[in-house]
C-alpha cells in the first residue's frame, strides 16, 4: 500500500503498481455487506470500538489489521496469547529493578512495568490480541474495562489507573472452536466488540494471490470485473472511502472526484464469478495450474472436514463411509512453492504434463501423514490413492493418467480427449496443449 496524490500522474491503470505495494498487500474480499472488511474495521476503529475477528487460519485476519494500522499511521503492539498467560502478562505488573544508591552501592526495588496493552493505551497506539480465545475466561474478564466506552485500565494491585489516549485501538483475533473454554470468547468480551467473521478466501482469489507472489504477474494482470482498487483518504478528521474508476479516484459509491492523498488497496468481489483471460500462452498456463492446485486443496480440506460423505462417487471410486480424514491442510505458502517448482521445471524445458505429475506427487506427500498411508477407505483404495484421484479430478496428471491418455489416443479423437480434460476444469486452450503433448 502506498500514498499517492494526483491520480492523473500516478494512478493510470498501467501504473497501478505505484498504488499497491504487492510485497505487503492485502486483498479485501469479505464483502458480506455494502462495505468490505477494511472499511468496516476503520469505521469501528474511528468510533473507538474494539474489533474481534473470527476465522480459520490463513484467511488474512492479521494482514487486514496491518492495513488498518498502516492507514492510521500506527506501529501496533502484538500479543500472542496462550493458555498459560496471566492478566499481568498483558496489562503489566511489578518487577525487581536494580538501582544504584548515592554511595554507589546497588540495591533492588520493586517497580511497575506496563504491559503492551497498557503501553498502547498510554501512547494512543493499536494492540492486537492474537488468538485471544487461548486466554482463560478469568484473564479475558480482566480486560472488560478496556472494552467499555470509557476505556480505563488499572494494574492488578490498584496502584494505577490509565486513561486511553486518542488513537488507541484494540483488535482481537481467534480461530473458531479452538478456545480453552466452552466459548471461544467470553460473552462479556464478545458483546463489547465489533465482531467480523472472515470466511475462507475464495479459490479464484487464492490462485490470483499465488500468481502475484511468483513475481511473473503484475497487479494490472489481476484487474477485471471481480478485482479492483479501493482507497482511504482523510477528510475533516475522519476516514473517507474511495474507489479507482478509469484511472481516477472517485468517492465510494459516488461519482464525485476525490482531492488529496489516497491510500489504495486491492478489493476482490467474491460474488462476481469472473475468471481471468490471458492472451499470453505462458501466463494462461500458469493461471490454469494455480487454479488446479487451489481447487485440489479445497477438496482435500473438505475431505478432512467432512470425510467421504458426499464424495463417494465424485472421484470415480466407491468409498467407505468415513466421517473425517486425518489429512494435513496446506497453507497458501505451499501453493506458492508448487508454482515456484512449476516455473523452475518449465524453465528447464520439461513438458506441462510431466511437471503436473510432480505437483500431484508433492500434494500427496504433504497432505497424507505417514500414519494414514496404509489405511484402506474403499475397495483397493487407500488414502494416498484418494488424494491422487482428487488431483486428477482437477487436471493434475499422474503417470497412470498420461499412460491412459496415450492409450486412448489410438481410438479417440483429439476433440474427445480435449473435452475430457476440460471436464476436469482445464481451459480449452490448456486441454488442447496437453493432448498435443501426449496424443501425438
């Protein structure tokens, strides 16, 4: 994210890289209301409301807070919460400190050392309680006074009473159903917060993020009907919202020009359904591979969560009714590493299908723990076989799939083979290319 003034000079669409810092960007995508999560968090922060963000790992909760902190010009304190943590670890407490007397001798005395929460209140800074549901209910309740409108905080011995300085903001994050108590957050805590639920990142956006991280794509490559640029600008002591239209900043949902400096960020409309189109064959191929990887991982996540229910016929084999599968869930970093491997192997001249087999093997190796590899979940089907089927269902080829294609090429038309691959989610252009590789 970066400051920019006159749009005419810096915000033409071909210069959109000057608006968005790709290395530290966050793509807003939680458009469950008329406003996205960055806008909603800023409204709450401006109004002095604590904000609680709920969502599974990897959906960008902390990254979204970083965007808000940057807009507000803050360098936030972060507290990684644990079950063993006590209230004084957050608020502050007494400790022994060495002091030299007038005679030069050393002595110790007890002094109060403020914790990160108290420092943030005193400085008017932002503090993040990360995975706050790991705190015990007693510790959570000790924070209630900070969540009130008056926002006061005293040390546990009643010796201090800190009033909040303007600019203070409290952000809480937690992963649902992982808390140490029955409820993730104490009801008294949750009731005092602006609660935002972060849904999982859409597969299409996961693919675009991975592509941007490879360095082979620009932000401009990603802009279409589903993805655009929004911004925040100050006006009369408040934050106002803007959107980039045809290279010019306009007031959000208003066709009025914006004057002054705007901080831009990317926005993805998860309800749009658009897919990217590239005239460049290489970029088109990378995009198809990214989508195949992401869609494969989404199905693996479903198998871990729901087991074989609803999937017993989906992957071309009959499966036992298994409630849950003990699979490792890959993070977005794994997608990016697989794309890096793809780029490297492509650069060495290997065929697309050959590299796909390596990607599929890497997915199996990562997602199936050693303890699960020999477990049968169907007639002649073990867990690694099922994951391989998932890869194949999204066009990530295996050696057996390549052999089968070569065999079919003797009796099937290339058009039929192309259609078969397209049914696995590959584009017509990508499918034709694979058929040319292996059906010649």
